[in-house]
């Protein structure tokens, strides 16, 4: 039963990502893409996290705000990262495209090929460090750097980061994969520093601790990340005040937008896979 739900979530996430990528064009608002993709998911499943739209040096943890007016521009390198869940079982996938130019084709390809090489060795008993080695070697082969402080992750019911981190470069670790585990592998490649730093709010939040004040928030989003935009569905124009109130009381916490430390361009590729004894199954392909 869990397998079928993971598989269905992966299929919905895959199709939602395809929809989002098809919308990314010069002059289109980030917010329109995020909301249309999220609506597509909601009609079929649950949203595992707000659609991440990370452009150029932004690597992750950014979704448009309720009042966001940003639009895509020619030459932008755009990463779309989406997640769907079926009864809490998550499919997580991402891809990078370049708008109207071909200046970063090789950078984008390096992330995609690193993902392919990593998936080839995934099976029960493989050390996570060896997955990181495959990613690192392939990205460096293209002349770029893996982002060393961003990771893939294991998935569990209503848990986007379920305890195991999948590195994007070789690390010495005793952790090995087990049959039946579900993991998201997501290489990040850059022509910059290879390290990301916080750069302001990303309009994404998480629940820190339970409280009766968060009853409505918890019932809607469970323990999964949620968007500032979504607060307006609950609280209307009082949403900013409610966010501030909950943060001051340390009931919720923000995710910060992550950017390359030298403002390098970042590319990302991601699939969710289920580990098997003799390999793995890509759930978001």
C-alpha cells in the first residue's frame, strides 16, 4: 500500500513539474507558475511543500510571496522543485531550464548527468558517501562544483527530511541504504563558490512545536512546510500579523533563501527513488 502511494505521488509530482516548466517563459510571473502548479497538485493529491522557484544564484528555499510581482527574464536559469503527497507519502522532483539563451547548457547538463550516475549505483547496502562521490566526480568532470552544503534526503510519511542526508560530494560515512527506503537525490551544480548562504526570507515556513493556536495550520499542512501565500487562505489580510505572532512565540520558523556564496549560477536536478536489493525504482520519472 505504501509503495502504491509513493508511486502515485511520484507520478503527480512528475506531471506537475512538467506543467510548471512549460509555463516558464520571459515575462511570466513566478507567482502564476507556483499557484498553477500547486492547484494542479491539490486537485489530485496533497502538496508536500510550496513550489520552489529558484533563479540564477538562488539555489533553494524560495517561493513567491502573496504580493510577489517578479517575472522571468531572458537568460534566467530557473530551478523548479515540486512535491506531492498521497496520504503523507511524498514524491519530490526538480529540474532546471534556461530562458531563451544557451549560456548555461553544460552547467544544467552536469547536474542532470550527476543525477543519472548517482541513480545507477543506488541499491541496498550502498554507502551514501559513494553516491556523493558519483555526483561530485560527474559535476567536476564538467568543470563545475557541487554545492557541498545542500543534500538529498530520505522521505517518510509526512516527513520531507526523514533522517538520512544524501551528500553531493564524497563524505566518509558508515550510513548505508536499506531495501524499501525512499530517498530524494538532488545534485546542485554551480560555477560559483560551491557553498550556499542564507539571503533573507524565502516565504516558506515550518511548525516548530505544537500549540492550540496552530490547530488550523496543523490540520491543513500537517508537519510539512507551508507558504506565506497559503496563510492568506486562512487569515486573509491578517496573515502577516499572524506569521509575526507565531514566529515571535517560536511556534513556527522560516526557511531562508539559499544563494551561492559568490553569486554563481546554480543548476539542480532531482528524482525520488525507492531502494531495492538489486537497484532502485525511479518514482518521479
